[in-house]
C-alpha cells in the first residue's frame, strides 16, 4: 500500500480496552479519517467520533455495507475474548460464531467493497500457552492453540488468509501477548491490587520468562501496519522487547506504585502443589510457566522498535490505577 495524505479507516470494537485507546490515538492524527463501531449504542462517549452501533458479531449475516463506503483499511479488534470459567454449553461454538464466522462475514463484505487492507488483532494463544526456556514463539512455529479462544483465533486467521488469496485484499495478522496499560483490568489489575495492598506474596522465587506488550507499543505497531507496504499478508508477534519473570514483574510494579512488593521466596514446585490442591492449576501455570515471543520479524521486516519501555508503561499504568482505584 502506497503512502498517501489521507486514509479512511474503520475500527471495530471501539469501546474495548484496546479499541478506545486506539480511537483516541487515531483521532489525534489528521492523516486519518475514522469510522468506529461498537456492539451497543453508546451514551456519554468521551471522544469526538461517535461509534456506530452494529450489534454483536455473532449475527453472522450482519450487513456492514453502511459503514464500509470509502473505507480503505479495517482494524478489527472486536472479538469474544478469553473467558475464565465459561458457563455456556459449548464455549468453542460460541467463540467460533463470533471470532470466526463474524470476522469472516465482515472481511468478505470488506473485500467486496474494495477495502485494501484488513488488520486482524489475533492472539499469542494461537501459538500456544507456554514456551520452553530460551525458546520463544515465532511466526514460523506450528500453531498449537489449547483453549476455545485460541482455536477460534487460529481458524479466523486461516479464513482470512484464504480470502486474501481469493480476493487480493491484503491481510495483516497481529498476535499480541498480555496487553497492559492505563485502564487494564482482569489479572493485571489484580496483580497491582496485590502489590498495592502490601500483603506478602509467595512469589519471590519464580524464574520464568514472560513477554508482555504495553498498550502504547501495541497501538504504535498497529499504526505502523496501516500503511507499511511490507506488512501486507504477513503475521507478526509483537511485544515490549524485554521479558520478565513473575517475580521481576511484581518488583517493577511495586516500584511503579511506589510500594515495594513483599515477596516470599517459595519454591515453584511447592507453589504449584499448593495451588493444585485448591484447584488453581491455571493460575499456577500463568504465574510459573514461561511464555515468550520473538519480535525479530517485526523489527526486521517493518523496522519497528517498541517506543515505550516497560518501566515507563508500568508507571503510566500505576498512575491510572492509583487515581481510579476507588471508583
């Protein structure tokens, strides 16, 4: 895709953690004309572009044509996300309905509308759940998704690649690991709450390695992929470029919060055993196993470097958390 002065973008999932931050960033760049969509009607929207309500992606016969006129690039962040303790009868069917069928329905209509490029936010879970020491995931690895979310993201990737071959629409696939930044929720927020509380944690002897990606770094990479000609029809892993153990991450979070983490050096085998006894094997895996990504391809193909350091990103995340923790 050649460089030009004005690019018309469509962003799905604009009310999500990534979508809202990406909307804010794109609105600040006069190079882009932006249309954003959300699942529901939005009231009290704080930004200057009002999302078009498109309903759920699981409506697989949805007509997207009203928002595709003139669009050149789609950034597709909307998805059914990973759900702990999913209560639906068939989680895989639900993930497929939204993440595969819903995505491909949009992509087929995009190709028919002469959209030039479709940027799909996938997940490192396509690669798998953990890595061996000093053996990070690469884009060339055989995908080994374990859970329904990862399986659905892989199937969506495969469908998009087939569509690209059939239609000529360029597809860019981005697989981030855990994303953190101001406003992050779920496990990362819970970890900040642990450190903020000052309670001793039995996590002082974990020597794993995990890759993360700061929200600002992921957004910068997505924007790089909007126009870069060498991004076309490529898959990229993206991260901060520095991997941390759980123990090191907690210490860095503590510094960002200005509240040192109180960590007890419990051997990982004992920690694993104790968590397994109370049915928390999944938590044990996230805390103790490694999950690394190699971002060499992004660096070499797109000449991209993460613009924000982990410590800077953690400080911004901690500042937001401290200002909003009582809300």
